[in-house]
C-alpha cells in the first residue's frame, strides 16, 4: 500500500476553520522536510553545569553518537522505520524517520573532560561541568 497525504475534500476557504487553514499552510510549507527527523533539544544552565536534553523516542542508545571537536559538541544518529510486521497495514505514518545531526558550540568556560551522557526512556541527557579557571578575565591597563 502506498501512503498518500490526506487533503480535506473542501478547498473553499470560506467554509474552513482557521486551524484547518493553518494546518494546510504548515503541512504544505514543510512537505519538503517531511522525511527529515530533527529531534527537539533543550539547553539549560545551572551555576555549575550546562545541561542538554534531546528527545529521541524509539531509538536505542547504540544508534546515537556524541562527539566533541574543537569545542563543538555534535549529537547524531539515525532513526529507521521498520515495517516488518506481517498482516499490518499502515494507513497513516506521522512519525519522523531518518538521520540527523545537531551541533552546538560550547562556551570557553566548560570542562571538556567532564562531559557525561545518559539515555533513558527516549531522552538523552548530557551534562557538562563549568571550569571557572577558563572564565575570561578583565585585564587592567596600567
């Protein structure tokens, strides 16, 4: 079975609700990105650490790579669609699949040796300690 995008039968703007119009607009605008998987990422900071959380549902930790090069932290991986169940027909698939890479330039005041990562229930958590010795200092002019 071939999956096809669902379009509502009525193209009459006067009879549509605002939410229907917005759904069509964004679905059409993003249709070229429909096959891309881009995980949502939150970055926060405490007094002692930088914290990064990435939503990677349905992935195994073996499918995720974290690397650090020249102060740039990169998270990459691939989420694949496995359609091997016999007797199961998909009528709609809205879940995103594919490879991804997200990267972030780390600030100067991090301790690169302290990077730690955990993955549980589809959530990747990365913590990076701050190194106060690397904080920029004000130079007094004499």
